[in-house]
C-alpha cells in the first residue's frame, strides 16, 4: 500500500534467491511463505519462513530460509530484527554474500555507521564489482558528518497526537493552520480486521485542533464517507481548505489491491462522499499498481503525486509525477515524470510543495542518513525542479523521515519519523528554526592608564535603520543583549560602533551578522586615547638628513589619518622630533630638518583629503627627548646608543582644539 509508512517504504524489488530452492525441495511451508512474500504479506511470510526452517533438513536451504526471514523484516521496515537475521544467515554460511550488504544497510538505518562500513567492506571483498558498497560507505561517512554538525532546526515529538501505533502525514485543514488531519492506526480506527501486509490495524484519517496555548484536542476520526475498511492516509488540502485529497487503498482478504488518490469537498466540518481521481488507464488497473501521496502547487494549479504506475518516463520504484488540475480540482492531461534529477531507481514519496514552489519529498534512492530521508528541490524558471539537497540532521535521522509539511510561510511545521524518542512506530514530530540570537558587549578603558572609563557612551547604528546607545558602568562595561522579544543586534545586518567620552579621542568599529549561521556574542574592548598631552604615532622613517616620506612611513600615517577621520572636530599640532646629533645639511640644524619632516606629513594627509587648517606642523628638533643625551652617553655599546637615538626620532601629535567646524566647499 502506497500510503503506509516505513513497513513498505523499502524497494519493491524482491529477492527470489530462496524461492527456487524452497520449491525444489517441495517444502510446503516454504512455498506458502514464498507466496505470501511475493504478494507483499510480509508479516505472514515471517512466521511461515520460520516454520519452514524448523522442518527443513538441508543446511543450505535452511540458510536461505533464514535470509528470507531477514528480507521480510526489511520489507516491514524493522531494521533491528532484519539485522539479526542477516547475521544469522551469515553464520549459516549462505552461499550468496548479500547478507553482508543488507546487514550494513540495516546498521546504517540504526545509525551504526562504523559497523555498517565494516560490513560494506566485507561485502566488497566477496563482490568487488558491486558499486553499492562504495556508495554505502560514502553515505555512512557523510551521514556521520551531518550528525556531528547538525543544522539549526529544533525537532520534538508532537506527544498529544502520537500513540504506540502508527501516526503520520499531518496536513493543515484550516486557513489559520490550527487544525490538522493526519493518518493513524490507533485503536479508534475503522474496522476490526488486520492488514495482511503489516499485521497491524488499517489506517484512518483523524483530526485535531490546538488551542491558544498550543494544546491539541483529542483526535477525532473523520466520518465514514472518508474512512473505509481499508487504508486511508496522506491527506492534503487546497489553499482555501475546501477540498481534501488523500490516498485510499481498498482491502480484500488475501489480496493486495492498488492505491488511488481520492478527493472530497469540505463544507464546515462535513465532507462529501469522495471521488477517485482517474489517473490510471483502463488497460493498466493492475492490483499491484499504486498512485498516492498527493501534494498541491501553491495556487492549486497542479498536483504532484507518487506512483509505481508505468507512466511515461518512469525511472523505477515509485516516482514523483506532476499533472495539471482544472478549476474543479480534477486532473487534466497526462501526468509528467519529474525527471532524473528528482526521481531515482528506488522510491520517491510524500511530496510537498511550499509557497515558494520548492518541492520537498522523501527518498531512499538519493544519498541519505539511513532509511527514507527528506530532500528539497528548488523551483526553476521553467516550472521544473533542481537536483535535490538532503535536509540533513536533525530533520533527517538514521530511521525513516518523511511527509514534511510547513506552517504557511513560517519556517516551522511537522514531519514523520521512525527515530527513537517517539511513542511507538512512526510518530509525528514538530520542527522550527530557532531565531539567531546576537549580542554586543564589552568594556571601555583609558589607553594610557589601562583603567576602566565610567559613563563612556557607546553608540550603535545598523544598516537596518536601528540606532541605540548605552553608558558604561563603573567597570567600563556595556552590553546590548536580548531584552524580551526585542533584540538589539539582528540577523543579516551590519553595525557601526562609536565609543566616546569627553576628553578622549573617539574610537570607531564595525561588526556584521551578515552570513552568520550561529548565534554569536560579539565581545569588544575599546581603549580611548586622552587628548591631554602628546599622542605617539607608529614610527615614521626617513633617510639620513632627508625629509621625504618613505613608502613604509606613509603606511604609518594611516593611523593618524583614521584618527582625524573618526574625530572630525579636532585640530592637531603634528610634531616631528630628531635626536640630539647635529645635521650638516641644514643651516637651521635639526629644527629646520624636523620642521620639513612635519610638513611632509601634513602634505601627505592633505593629499588624502584632510583639511589643511586642521593640522599645524611643528619641528621640535632635539627638544623633548624620550631619552636624555647624558643618559645615552653613559650607555656601554654603540647598539644601545643607536637604539636610544631611534626612540628620540619620532612623530607625535597634540590636540589643540575640539571645536573645529568644516568650512563650506
């Protein structure tokens, strides 16, 4: 049945390895088991194969029967039991190496990636020409990386909707997205018979509504017009929530009947008698052919569905198809296969088309983390979809993950998973994308003393138009953190920061959250320079007895340029110092040389756009040495004396005024 869950989501390709041998031996129980398996009655097949094993004499045939028990568990989606029986087949020395491969597959579905890789390698040793082993190893390695580095999504089971039975495939049934219709095999389901395929009750559609606190009401079964003695599931509603499409698989004892998509109109809480969509041709209504898992385009103009029906372009397994809908919501024209980018030789199921046209679906054919994984394919300009991307952990897991549905345009919704943490079999899980939380905090200090500055103002301006500020506390600290629902620092925004205090030069800085994918706290330390007294600059070098700026000296002046740009109200005295050794080239001695050097610095800054009336060049000569000449004379070596003279040859500046007003151009 197409709409049921992981029990039949595995590939439909049946391994007939044991069938021939069992028939050859004339084992009646083995024949019955093979017949049940071929019909898809895997639950019954398991018991029959086990009974056939107990009466079988030949060791080789017993090994084959063990393998078929494992295959039946795999087709039911019971990975732990399937692994146990594949390992038993290995111990029974089955001639075919397939148990190694399938044991690895089952281990992968349980997240036992290292063990799975070991079995893939054992399979490679026995069957080196099968590329599936290398593909399985690569998938395990990639899955481990996704598990170790999950996306930001948060996932939790929707406890009030789940039972120990099967609960899956929710759909929003009202415009406010507060009511859901979902599939369940809980005891309240219609009918008392048992599904021959799964051994469980048949599934029905149930509905529930959540209140203002988010609590779900007790799920109620939809009326008998919708729910039959067979299986119903995988619903979807049109944008007006007036039409429901769903999958129905009729039931008949000892038969596997095909599935189809049905449509029912909804008026209030009532549903009309459903009508089957005519998608199969008269010549192709074989019982084993399935059509189901409906999804609607954003404007209800087309239907996407899954099917193993041999429409044109069928790739194998179950493929996704697209068909146009008329104004009454009925299909028109021929279904079109979504192509090799989306469909594989295995199964693509449970499609969902989001408001932006992007297609979400589940697959066991594209590389994944274990069982069925969920994927997204982006809509293209020509109405098709790109090759899909895996949604990764935590939306995907080693188990089966499928039937994702979004809550309108919000980045939240529901999906179904067989992972651990639920109540029973498959369960409904909710997901949402947590907001990124950013913060800016730090301290402001006096650059000369290293002491914190209290009541310094830190102002922040964002490219989103935000503007906020704070004064530092007694420890020089400031913080812009989350305050209730308001956040100072937001996503995809750049911020300019200004730290200032009267009597100090301002400091400017920038931060950005553009492109950040994780919550971040920016921690900053700002050191404000007091404007009282001379302020040192990086060393500015000249050739001996020259005043022309060397290239590296121009780089040193960038610090002063930035200071003048950040403090547009200051006027400075730019001072050049020499050491005490005399110059032979200039009549005015070191005073003249230092004046020329100071002027060369000013000229360079004027060329960069600084107004000339903001800078006063002063040649200090050997005055105000850092190290006095009598101290230098007492130094023992020439190297020490040269280093001392170098410290005295420097450029600094003083702030003369802080009230400069730029002249109009």
